[in-house]
C-alpha cells in the first residue's frame, strides 16, 4: 500500500480512537481521593491503609479508616516495622496503583498519546521532503514504543499493532528516497510482573471493626490501644447494619479488653508515682545503692504486672537513671566537701572580723543609699571599717572554693569607701547628682557584701540537690 495512504488511514483511525477514549474517560466515575492499600503482617493478617504508609526508622505509620463510608474517619496507627511482611505489602501497593491508574487516568493518557502521534502523522501527509517524513514517523514510533513501559503496559497490543504499521511506513519512505526497503520491527516490551498481589475489596463495616480490633493488638502504645478499642465500641454502638449476635459478642470482648487496659494503666501509674517519690528522696540523700536497688524493684514489679507497658517502664527506668546520676554527682560533691571542710572552717574563722565589720556598717550604707543622711562621724566610721576590712582581707588567702566570695567582699569594701568619698563631695558642693552617685555606690557595696556573706556561710553546709 502507498505509504501516504497508509499514514492517512492510520491517522484517521487514531483520531476516531482518541475521540472514543475521551468520551469514555469523561463518562467514567471519579475515583476516591486516596487509594486503599494494605499493610500485610507476618502473621498473615492485613490492615487497611488510606494512602501510602510511611516507614520512619523502625516504625511504620499509616492512616487506617475506622468506618466503611466514602470519606471515613481516620486513625493514625504506628506499629513496629519488623511486624510487616514488606514483600506482600509492596506487591499489593504496586497492584493497587496500577488498578487505580487504569481506572482513572489510563484512558486520558492514551488519548493524549493518540493526539500527539496523530498530529505528527498529519504533518507527514503534507507536502514535505521525504527525509522530513521519515524523521517525523520515526519520532512517532519512538514515542509509541516508549509509552507502554511507563504506563503499566496499558493497551500494549494496540500499540504493538500501530508500531508494525509505522515500521512499514518507514520502510516504504526509505525505499522511495532511494534506500533499500527493510523492516524496522525492533519492538521490545517489558513483560508485566510475574508475581501480582490480588486486590481485596473495600472492607465492610464488620471488617472495619475487625480491622480496628486487630490494629489494637499490634500498636506500640497503650494510649493508641485504648483509642482503637474505644473507636471500635463507638462504631458497634452506632451501627444499624452489623449482625446483632456478632455485634454483641464483639462488643463484650472489646469492652473487656478496654477495662483490662485501664486496669493495667492504673497499676503502672501507681508504680511510676511510688518509684519516683522514693527515687527523688534517695537522690537528695545521695543514696546510690538505694537507687540501684530501685532499678531492680522496677524490673520485678513489671514482671509481676505481666510486662504490659514496655514504653512506661522504659521511661521510668530512664528517670531513675537520671536520679542515680544526680545522686552520684551529689555523693562526689559531699565527699569533696568533707575533705575540704576543715580548710573552709579555718577561712570562715579568719574572716569573722571582716564580716562583722561589714555587718556593723550595713545600716550606715542603707542611709547613704536612701539619701537619709551622712554625718561626718558616720562617714568616718564607714571609711575606717572599710579600710579595716580591706587590710584584714589582704592578709588572708582564701581557699579555691571561696576566691570569688572573697573578691566580692573586697569589692564591697572598696565601693563603701567610694560611697563615703562621693557623699562628702556632694555635701560640700550641695549637689544632688553627686548624692545620687554616692547612693549607687552604697547600693553596690550592700549587694556585694551580702552576697559574699551568703557564699561563705553556704560553703560550710554540705552540698544538696537543687
């Protein structure tokens, strides 16, 4: 057959097919927004996943519908990844994606392909050079040949027939251009997967309840388990289509499980409260051995309760470990304090006179701070006491622990001297501005002196947890 006639016939056939496909796609019912997938467990059961499940570390997270309605309520389910049969789960997801594609998008994509190839073939029928026609037909052939592999081999047979016709056209065009006529039937298609997971129908309301109860048995946490059990009970109570006998029996089982979950929760809550009260007390006492025994007690109590709350026990053990670490640190600090206590007492005794001198001038410094007065006698007394504090402090070498407190007392005495000097200037000049400067110096002296006294006194007390 003449290559031009063959191209025209092929283009016309694809135009008719395209119109038919668009009509079919427009008449097809819209699919659901999400594909219902299945998470298969190693025990052979499966759970419905609304959309793709996500693997996060050693956990799998997915949304499970809890009602058999078009837009069902969803419950976020988290289970261990080691529970999942990934081979079946992945095969099912591939089958579901293919089925959804064939149902919702395949006709439109094939229609778009037909439009594209038809437009190319229509150009071939125009008065263009033979070499251009060959290039156009070869381009159309490449587009057709590559299309099935990326579209689940949809209409694979039709595409293969069109490719055979295009091979004839290309051969004829090449022969017409003076080349040798030969076949280009180089078609290679990827075979469909040999192992397919059959798709399951959407769960009925009864199956949805069973799925919810199945999920409650495999989720990670007690809170999720209780939520799923309550959801199943709510669905049973509201349903008007569930078999009455089955609903009554299933409800009794779910309610018993929920009551048991709550009883176990109370037991572990009491265990946590009791252990943490004892742990806090033992940490304040730096009782390292007592806290170590407490860890053994947690293990024994958990075993007696059936080991039903591993996440609670894990958190409780971590909390006791933190208290144990604090107790060890406190014990170390107390042992060090016991070694250093004689040195600290000697220092406090040596500093008793400077501290007493500072206590004696506190009232006068308060007066300077509040601008309540400053007689020459009072100023001289503060000045003499500050000088004495500085002289005595200079002769005493503080231990390492109290060097900062010692420096604070020295700074307080120096600020007291400044306050006196500035106050004299203010009185002689009648300057309120300088009087306020003296007030600031007195306030600084009081603050530093009081803090130094507190630090020195605190050093004589055994360390404690804050």
